[in-house]
DNA sequence: GGTTTTTTATTTGACAATCAAGATAAATTG
DNA sequence: CAATTTATCTTGATTGTCAAATAAAAAACC
C-alpha cells in the first residue's frame, strides 16, 4: 500500500495547464503557424462567424492587435473578411477552406492527445472525469 | 431529469485550458507583470534554483530569448543571477525577496481559484477529481 | 430630419517576446 | 594541449501587444 499522495488540486490544475500549454506550443510549431495565429484559427473555427470586436473579446486582445493579425491571416489565406450586410462598419471573419483544414487537423491532434492521456482509464473513469470537468468548467 | 449531456473530454480540456488562460491573463495584468514574466517567476519559484539552459527548456523558449527576459526581471528586482561555483560559464537564477513575494501572491490567487471552482464539490468529488487529474497529468 | 453620441474597425508609435544565427568563454574529451 | 562541446550572450528580423488617435457608419435624441 501507501500510494504516494497526489499533489493538491491547485498544483494539479497548474501542472495540467502547463503541460497542455507546452504540448500546444510543440504541435503548433510543426504546423507553421504561430501559437497566436493558431489560437485565432481555433476561435474562428469554433464560432464560425465573428466580427472583429467579438473575436478580440474572445481572444482577450484589443481590436488594434487583431486588425494586424487578421491582416496576416488573410495574407496567409486562412481567414477572410466578409462584408457584413447588416452593418457596413464591420466585417464577418470566416475561415477559408485552408483555414478550415488547419482547424480540423489541429482538433484531431487534440483528440489524439485526449486519447493518449486517458488510455489507461476505464469507461467509468472517463465518464467520471467528464462529469467532474464539466462541473468545474461551468463555475468559471 | 435529462441532464444535458456534457461535451466530450477533448472539448472540456480545451475549454478548461482556455478559461484558465484568460483568468491568468486577467490576474497577471493586475500584478504589473506581463504573462511571460509571471510565468518565469512561477518557474523559478517552483524550482528554486535553475540555470539559464534548464529554465529556457522548462519554459519552451530559447536561451537567447531568456537572456533578455532575465535581464529585465533583474532590472525589475524579481530575480538574481548568482555565480555558479561549479561552472563559471553558467549562472544560477533565483528569486529575490520581491520575486518570492510575487510568486506567493500569485500562488494564493491560484488557490482561491481552485476553491471557487470546486465550491460546490463535496469532499468525495474533490478527492475523485484530484485522483483523476493526477492520473491524467502523469501520462503526459 | 439633422445633430450628437456611440460603436466598429484601422492606423501609428512604442515596446516586449520570440527565433535563428553568430560570437565568446569555459568545460570536457581525446 | 588541441579540438569539441556546452552555456550564455548579442544582433537583426518578425510578431504580438497596447494605448491613443482617426475615420466611418449606426444609433440616440430632440
């Protein structure tokens, strides 16, 4: 007996966060995009349609920063500024086919990571983790 | 009945990661440090003694980047380059008293976040989450 | 309907974060 | 002791970031 006691929850959350962070960093580098660019692609991919304002809000950056970032992403052919028919001040940002491809590929990597991390979990443990994380995430 | 089914594990991990990320961003801003600087302080605080090489490795950045970062942190009075008696090529980076203070304060915020997120968890759920996260983190 | 205010996005100027490549100095190896 | 490897720093280029100023359209207000 005597399983070494696990670190406290705070420590575990920090550790999980750090490890996901460096994993993300590694896999993103292989994609040719910067972390910030991939994050932008993920945000647009997840929400499908976003105005600059909303997108900046979701990413926690200013619209000024986002303007130049979307400029580059457009040059790279990953996103597109569509005219917003309801409001001529704003655009709707959407993924191009190539952007969508990056998004899908990246999401697949995330799925593989989850697989890997929970490879030794039985079905019951997976459900338990799922429910606990759901409860956790809801309290932010 | 009929609890709406929670998102899959991948989605939950991404969501958790994103939310910790933006929480971190917010609280760090209030501290006057940049996210990268706080991360550096956390790394040094956690490991106590680090050479540049090791520190760069842990942070996933090059030593070139770290040199200028530690320069600034030293100017800000948060860390100190100590001579390494075993190897005159390298330094040992340590926190100053002020750096330690920042580290402690930030860690306290992490504890408060954990408290908050698990406020509605009973003791059994907390232990279950702890054990599952421990198992998860070990598989990176 | 016309004026004022608010909202949306861009531009600009400054600085921090990052890398790759090259330089320097110390340690290690043969 | 010479050659190689290692640890750090420097430099030049690019990206990420903000705050403040600008411009244009929409909304609010009489």
